[in-house]
C-alpha cells in the first residue's frame, strides 16, 4: 500500500504542473492519498493528475 500525504502530493504536483495548478486543486485533495486505491486514483485522474502525466511532466524523475 502506497499512501502519501496531501502536502507531499501537492509538492510533486507543484513541481510537475506549477504552483497555480497545485493551488487550484488543493482544496479537492484528501488529506491522505492511497495510490493503490481505485477511488483515490480516480479523484486524482478527475483532477487531471495521473501517474503518466506526472512522469511526462517530470521527465521520468518520479
């Protein structure tokens, strides 16, 4: 099980997509995100954040 905090997720999202995007979705993220839980990954996907989009934005740095 891979669980990250909202703060950790926002740091990665901020690096990948910029501070404006991170700030715009911050209020819609849960405090803890289980990356193995389909419900949590659906929330991220609905906000435009997927593993592939993060890898693309970070150049495979994740």
